[in-house]
C-alpha cells in the first residue's frame, strides 16, 4: 500500500508539472474549406513566445492566396481582431508561398491548405487572452470563391508548447538567412537601357533549380512577378518588367520587399530604388 501511494504521488506530481499543451477552437466549416484557431507557446529564431495560428484546410487541388496574389489577381487574406480581449497586438506572419499557374496566369499562394502564424502580445500576460478573429480569404480551383470564417479562442496564461506552431514558424521567411540553407539576394540593380526599366535580381541558392522570387511595394502598389531569365555564376537571375502596369517613378524611394524561396529554405530582404 505504501508503494502504491508513492506511485500515485509520483504520477500526480508529474501530471502537475507536465506541459498543458496548446489550445484549439472548433472548425468553422465553409464551402470546400474549413478554418480554426490554434494557440500555444512556440519558438522562432531561437526565441520562444506566444503564438496563435489561423489554419485553413482545403481539398486536394484547391488553393488560396498569399498577401500579394500575383499577376493573375486573387483575394489576399484579411484578418480582423476586433472583439478580442486582453490583446495588445496580433501580427500575421506569412509562411513562404509558391508560384502557381492557372488559366488566367501566374498566382502566388498555397495549395491544399495553409497555416498563418500570429504573434500574440497580451496586455496583461498573467490573464487569459480571448482571440476573436474574422478572416476573409479566397478558395480556388477552376473558379474562385470568397470565404469567411469567424473564430474565437481563449488562451490561458502559461499555455503549453505547440510543436506544430514551431514547425510552421520555421517556414516564415527570415530577415537573417541561415548560411547554406536559405536563399539570399546576392545583388540587384535597376536597368534603364532603351527607356525600358527593369529590376534585375541575382538570387544565390543552395537548391538553384527550385529558386524563385517575389517583389512587393508598400501601399498596395502593383509590382509584376519576377521572371527567371537565366542562371549565371551559380545564381538565378530574375527580371521585373517595370513598364508592365507600373511606373518606375512611383517605386523610387520606396522600400521594396524581396521574398526568396527554394527547396531548402526562404528569406526576405528590403531594397530601395534610389
């Protein structure tokens, strides 16, 4: 009996000190998609913090869009956190997207599903955070359908660790690339020969055949998708036609975000056309 009592005491102590785990909301069911919230402690770039995530699941062959949908257009996701409680800020972090081709042209986004991580900052870390999210996005196959989900989740203080969130955060483009893993911008220049300006990007990659790049301007200014024109000196060379639906004068002096992906990693950096 004494041994049995000791065993129960040990098990009870282990349970008391065990990680309580992450928390999840119910699924919101939509047409050919469903969405939910997940929250927990997670690690990014070696630092742990409180994160949530908006997960969108779709059937095989369906897709949704990145924050910049691409040349063929699309519906970028929108997130509204009004109605949340004890929430100082909620910052959306976009995982690395992929270029996809459909009948209308090239688009940028995610196929079959996506998980948008959210960096959560409570007003008072000792109290629960109530996340109330209204999410709007597009789901597409042969046609695109607007989708909406209203989600709510209470995150207790000291919420447990989420390995899933940590894994997803590893796919968010880093501003400090991992040497030998993430693609990097080795060089760039603005070519204005013959009055046809174009932005030239040289991407260094450890997985060169799979390298790709995307360029965004602030304020919703349109920037065409880069086109891969050649490989030179072990780098992928991309060109952005700055006469195609954009005036280079509107871009000068503004920070442009360059996102780079390949089969091994992803990173992003900022350049300014002076």
